C-alpha cells in the first residue's frame, strides 16, 4: 500500500529523524537496572564522545547509501567498494581516537574497545544503509514495471478497440 504523504520531503526528513532518535536512545532505554549502579559517568566528555560517534555513524550511513552503493555495488564493482571503505574506516578511526582523547582524557584509548564498541556498529549501519538502498531500488523498479505494464495494457486495449470498431 502506497501512502501519498511518504513522498513528501518533510515526511522523509521526519521519518529519518525519528529513526535516528530511536536508534541512538535505545542503549539508554534498554540498559538493565543494577542495584550498585552509581549513575552516569561523572565526566560529560563521554556524552560528547557518544554524540560524535553518532554523527560519524549517520555520516557513514548516508555516505554508503548515497555515494558508495550507487557508484560501486549497483554497478557490480565490489572490489572498488571495499577499497573505498578502507580509507573511510581509517578516517573514522582517526575521528574516534581524537574525540576519545579530547573528550575523555582520563581514560586510555584501547583498540579492542574501538573494534567492539565502534566498528561493529559501523558494520551494522553499513548493512542497514545497504538494505535501505536495495529496498528503495526494488520499490522503484516495481513501480516502473507497473507503470510500463499499465501503459502496455492501455495501448493494447486501444488497439483492440480500434480493431472492433474501425470507425
């Protein structure tokens, strides 16, 4: 079923904002309650570093969805896609490292923490953006196919009518 309001630009932006809000508040909402929980970290740097991580994940999502997938995956250039992802991950590492060192100087940056807490979400957002692009591509292809079929049926019906009554 197709909703006309979903084709509006404001609806697309609102749905994306809702999606990102839900995704990034889930860790806070789904955190298990513990008896010895002492509250949030004393430093606001953790929060700022998390916001920077969220911004880079969003950028990665849209970079993948709007640039890398159409340019490489849809044209079946898979090796180039992976080669372009390597410097992107390098840049993401530098951003994550610099924000961690800048906002949370009391903690030491650990590579295994980077892999577990940053790279796995990156892979998740890459998978989500790939699925989103493939879904959009499939919906567009189905819509074009349906329009073509409707045009063919209309043309065929007009031809049959002209055969029945040539006048």
